[in-house]
C-alpha cells in the first residue's frame, strides 16, 4: 500500500475492489478510503450476548439459545414449520414459512440452536419469524460476535459483509496513518462531552462498537462518538459560511452615508409613521452601509411587519450616494407589487426605476438592460432574471433580496457577484455591493445561527399599529356550505376574500385545474359576487391585471393557488379560506394567512380539512388556531416537520448534512458558533482542510 493520505487513496486500492465494484460504490458516494471511514452504519444489531428466552421483549432483535422441544409442520392458511425451543428461563416459538425437509429433519427435539431475529407478539406468546439460526456444537465453544454488528447504508449488489470488510480494511489503514485531527485540542467550550472522543476513537467506535455500548444512544444519534462527528460537521459548515463572509468582507464596498434631506422627504410622503422596530432595523442597516465593509444582513420580520419600506429606505440611501440599488423578489407578482410601491415612493423624489423579469423580452428588455448598464436606472426591481449574465450594472451599491427562503445561497451569490471586482462589467471602482436579505419566515434563533452564520441578523418584532390579529377557525369540509355562506355575507358587506386551493404535489397544472374547478363551483353558488381566478399558469400580464382588479375592489372573491403565498398585500381582504390545510406546513399556512389581517378591520381565516385528521395534522392546525406569532409557529414547525421545512431551500439544497441533524443537535449550535469563531482566529490553518473534509463535494462553499 503506497503511503498517501486517506483522503487521496481511492477505494480501488483496497483488497477485493475491482472496477465494477468501484462503480457501485461510487453510486453511494464512496470514492476514497476516507469516504469509507465516514460511511457510518445506519444502525446496529447486538449479537454479542445471549438473552434468556424468558427475558425477551417484543420488538427487539436478540440472540437466544435453547433446546428444540418440538418441531411440527402446521397446515393453516399457509403451511409453516413451527418449532418450540426452550432454555432455563422459558420457551418460545420459531416460525418458518419457507423450509425444506433437511431443515426440518435437523431441528429434532433435543438439538441445541442459537437464533437471531426480531421477537414479536404472536399467537403463542413471543415468536420469531424466520430467524437466522445455527446449530450449536456442544464439543466446541460457539463464539459470539465481540462487537455490535453494524448495518451500513448499501446499494444493490453490495452486501453488508462486503461493506463491513471494506470498512474493516479502511480502519486497519488508520493504524498506519491516523486521520488528521483538525479540531484544536484546547477549546474554550462547553462541548466537553461531545469532544471527549478523538476523531479516531469516534470512527473506530462507530464502525465497531464494543459490547455494552449503549444501543439506545446510538439509535438516537446521541452517543458521544456520534456527537463528536456531528459537532465537527457543524463546525465545518459554520466555518464555510464564515469563510464566505470573510472573503466578501475583505472587499471594498462603497460607503453610503445617510442623506437626511431625502430621507425626510421620503418619510413625509409615506403616509404613516415607522414603527419603533422599523426605525431600529433601518438604523442598523444605515450604519452598516455607511461603512466600506460590505454589509451582509438578514432582516427577519413576520408577514406584514413592513419590511418593504425598510428596504426602500436602504435603497434610498444608496441612491442618494449616486449608486444603484437592486431589489429581487421570488415571484412575478411580488416583484410587480414592489414596483408599484417603489414607484409610488421614489418617483416623486425624481428617482428612475428599471424593471426586469423573465417575461420581459426583445426590445423592451434591451431598453431596461441599457438603463441598468448605463446607470440611468437608479433603482432596479425584478425577479431572478436579475441574475442572468446579460444583466450588468453600472454601479451597484446595494442588492436586496426579498423572501430569502425561496432562494438558495448560490442565487444570492450570483446577484452579489454582479458587483464583484473580478467581473469586467462590475462596478467601475471594483467595489462590492452591500447586501440585504429579507425573510418573512422567522427562524428559531439557534437555527439561524447555524444556517445563516455568514449574516448579521435584525428582527422587526413589531407589527404596524391598528392591526387586529387574524381569527382562525379550523373546520371540516362537511361545513363547506356554511363557509360559502360566510363568504357571501362578508363580500356583500364590502369585504374581500381569498379562497386558496392547495395540492400537495408540486404541480402547477394540477393545482390550476383544482382551482378552476373550485372557481366554477363558487361562481355557480355565489352568482352575486364577482369572482376572479389566479394561478401559476396564467400569463404574467393576466396575473397582474387580476391582482390590480382585486386591489381596486373590482373582484370580491379571489380564488387562488399558492401563487399568492408570499408578500401579496391587499389590505381590504379580510377573509381567507384555505382548502386542504392539513396537508400544508405551518410556515406555508402562516405565509398564506398573512395575506389577511393587513387592514384595520377584523380578519378571519378558515382552515378547511378533510376528515379524518391525523394526530400530527390536528396538532398543526391547533397551533395555527392558537397563535399568529411567526416565531412561535416556526419553533413548532421545527418540532413537527424538521429544519428542512423551516429553512426551505437553504437547508435542503445547500446544507446537506451527513451526520449532524440540526434539530437533534440544536443544543450544540451556540457552542458550535463560538468554536468556529475561535478557530478562524486561533487556528486558521485547520479551517480549509476541515471544510474540505466535510463539504468536499460541495466545494462552492469554500470557493465562493
Ligand atoms: P412584509 O413585511 O410582509 O413585507 P409589507 O412591507 O408588505 O410587509 O407591509 C405590509 C403593509 O403594511 C403595507 O401595506 C405597508 O404599506 C404597511 N406598513 C408598513 N409599515 C407600516 C407602518 N409603520 N404603519 C402602517 N402601515 C405600515
Ligand atoms: Mg414582503
């Protein structure tokens, strides 16, 4: 075996691995010997000790030993071989549906057998179906396994024993050249239990847990050896984000000083007073962007907390300093709405606005692109079309991304790179833009620490005055006629309503169909109302017209798919019906419900479900009924659906964790953050190797 580090040596250097096996191994992400070391068992079975038959618990996997007392073929619905075995503590039944004569002959009374299998409650008490078994030879010692037996993630054509053998070989190599310990030995941290294991010991234990290792801890992922690896992985993730932040903040950003005159003008024509929270967050942003270190700030604010105006103030500060500002929204409707707001707020101040979405093509597009490129457009609003390569800014000072949970970190980086100095079309002075990210999905603090380690956080924790919290009802579909009556009454009284059709499949077509069916039905039942239908399959123009008509009160009831989920703002709409609400995640329900309760009149949200409701479904809807606080809802969502749902793209797309689990390991996150920060300062040399070890396949992090 040549001396080369384990992260370079390919698996093919191991005994018994030819090109064909290597291909199969690659399918499950195993290329290098180091990959094998980190290929940890899914679970373990304990074949190290014999359980007395009398002590066997149902639903456990155990080894038992006993003497065959009887063995008979039983003819029932299916022919089976039933074998009673006994030890000093009790008797139990083994049941085989597939068996042959020779097998039966050898299981004669008096014979000693050892079995391994899962105990279940059966007709005659505890039974084992098709256990593995072996005959015991009384003349020699029948050795038990001396470590717990690992069960590895595998794939077709690779047996457990094959993977076990390969992992064993990899572990042997570890004796000759130990894997490099990258976590500093002296860390100022409370994670002493987690960090009590060296990486080497943790890996050894997890591949070959000695007898007596607490299986329940392993099963829960809470064994210190597992926690050791999880901690290291989380530290690596955290570091990758901090590196990103460092790289960006090494660049120069334009120093955008506050311009009191324009700000005062802006606030005067606004028509309302900023809330204390808006003022505070706005001041934080203002301070950030007046510095020449690029701002990286996340603004969290519940739906309706008034993030847009905070964004506008930031944009204004950039523009007042002669720079461009860009605002990107995740959907066409939202982008349009921002455009309307910004036109209303900024045009009176003489600011020119450009507008770019994927649907703007040809000549119209060229006009917008030219205005963006030559700086005529001071404020640029659009969808992810702003990311495209053909878009170049003259002098981008601030980029704002709304509803961040819809975008991944890479899209964010792409917009940022529009202002990068490496880009020949970037800002003349080679500066990087400041960056502001806004999300209406409140993220529990510990989670935010980890998923957004590269960002500073501000929270708008106050709603504008005069809002009455939405009153939420949970009703079975059987009450649909009543609900329709309620819509009628409400609309006749001058209110407006949404009727949201949802499907679990992510299919625009199906969702649109469902909405069409509902809309026709409602039109029949509510002939006196003007009913609009909006869904993702409509042309952008049609969608916008519909939203305008709704906003202008020309439509009483808007039947919609989840296209209205984020950001849409029609204050007079005060009733929302959500169909199939039991199938949606809490965050999504919260977003949807946030479309009402924006005016001063009392608003209602009816969550319809089709009975029967599952326990989890009923728990979720109960939370929706009980609170309108986005932070509370996201904490619950985290509990019920896990971090993927709460973090959206960012988690599922970008933060693929192998061993750590943001929910299970949440308690470590504050210390992880502090360890990562210490390492960056005191052990900078270990940082990149650590990131490579854990995020090797996800190199963008390290390079971005
Ligand atoms: P979100 O934070 O969900 O993006 P918006 O920025 O869309 O919220 O604001 C929701 C509504 O509240 C808008 O109609 C906006 O004009 C209004 N608004 C924002 N701030 C205030 C305030 N301080 N006082 C009154 N109304 C406000
Ligand atoms: Mg918004």
